């Protein structure tokens, strides 16, 4: 029937009102972040990892942090918030990997320092392995920080923020 919506989901007017109440930078960044999440999804499925890694920046030891100012931390947090918001509204799966790629692209465009770290943790059985990735700007978790402490970093890539 017309006018129905998913059980438990707020009515469209409420969702629009919530979006309108968000800070202007989040509203302005939503659609670019949503688009980059789509590109990241395509890249995840079609582009070899070595090419993605090259685009992320030089290889760094896991756990590396790029120094960032308080202003850069604030901008990075806003980017992370926007990417996580956009990820909730994609019709495709936007887990940690596409979010990390989209956040890294936005951080790079903003000339902010960042490090993308890929980590693993063993599953309950020997053949099970779980993977996760997260993005840091200085000491700030931009995205993918859920469970970072549980995963062992195996590869990191990043940029200092001075060059785009």
C-alpha cells in the first residue's frame, strides 16, 4: 500500500527532519561520501588489492600514526561521521572496507594525514579468519574503530596530508 514504511523505521518526514537538523558540513558531504562508497564497493569487487594499496599511499608499519593538529582531528571526525551516515543509506553493503576507502579518499582530498590499517583475528576454528580495517588521523579514529583492539594489524598505508 502507498504510504507504508518498514516496521520500526521512522516515517520519512522524521528521517528528513533528522537529516535537516544535522550540521551543514555533514549535509554537504553526504552525497559525495555516498558516491565514494559506491565507487569503493565497485573497486572492492573489481580492482586488485595491490592497486588499491598503491592508491592509499606508501606501506607503513602497522600501528603507525601520522601527526595531526587539533583542527585536522576535527575535520577528520566530521568526515568519519559523514561516511558512517552515508553508509547507513546505501542499498549495498558498506562495511569497514568501503567505508575506509571512502574516508581515505575524502581525507586525501582534504589534504589531511591518515593511515588505513588492515587487521585480522583468528576465528573460533583454525580455518576461520576475520578481517577488519580502520582509518586513523593522528590519534583520532575516523572510521572502522569498532573492535580495533581485537584485531592484529597486518598492513598499513597512509599519507602525510601535505600532498593530494
